[in-house]
């Protein structure tokens, strides 16, 4: 029995025919094949098409971390080790410089201490020299004491200088007076051509190449 509500084969349905064809040139056209595959598809003609959902890059936090710690993908432990090594090298360089400076200062302090002690004993040496020149140390126990003192100070490089007939040197002599040339003095050189020491008023002392006290002398110019 035929349903009266259903049209027969010879009946024409009074309805509009819907054109299911979609204009592929339209910007709003959708790739139905891709949509059926579960992919996110951008509108046709869009240059920045979105990648498939299964292949999209993961989204990270606000800090921009993409799984690589440190610069250039460097592991944080590697960066920390490099920083510690740099600190160690800097500390080692500072220690080496400090040790060199301490060693240099120690030597300078020692030389200055020796120089100060020797300088304080110069008046004693002057008295010994005057006593020897006047014959007061010709004999007796004080002769051995004076010789031993001068010998002990000589171990620290102390030497006496200044003699008649030496060419005048302002770096080693202090001229206290200028006198006439005495040609009869046998201690004066006969071939002298420059200002010469003719009398030593007080000997000079030096330690090594350093002058503790210049020799105080009287000088004269050869005739």
C-alpha cells in the first residue's frame, strides 16, 4: 500500500533545486577533504597557512623557554662550570700578582732596614776612623773591637770610599771647599786634567751601588 504522503515516481516535487557546487575560487572556500582528515585548514589563498594540528610546534611559557637552557642551547651546568672556571682563573691571577708584590716588597723592606741600621752606625765609624788617623788605635783591645765591627758591617756590603787624587764626581763626592793646586803633593796625579780631590774631610760610605753618604772633600783644579 502506497503512503499518500510520499510522492510517486511520476510526481514532481515543487521545490527549489539547491546547487551544492561551491565556487572554488572564493576566498571562503573550505578544503572539505582536509577538514574531514582532522586538519586545521586556513582559508584558501592565505600565505600564512596554519600547520596541521598534529605537527604544530609546542607552545611554551612566557619566558620563551623552548627546552634549551643557556645561550645557544648550552646546558645550564656547562654555563655554570664555565663561569666557575673563569672565576678560578681570575682568582689565581690575583694571587700570583699578590705573591710577586709581597716578595718584591719584602726584599725592599729588608734592604731599607739594613740601610737604616748602617746609616745609624756611620758616626761610630767616623770616630773609629779619626781615632785610627790620630794613632789612638795603634794598639790595645779596642783595635780588635774596631776591626771586628768594620768586618761585620762589611758583610752587609758596606764599603768606605773617598781618597786624595780621585777625580771629583758629584754623584760620590760633596765638595765643601775649593783650594789651590799643590804640585808638591805626591798623592796628586801629575797628569790630572779635571777637578781633583785634594783632601778628604769625611769619608763616604755605600752599600752595593747605593751611596749612603757622599765623601766630603776639598777639591782643586790642576794648573
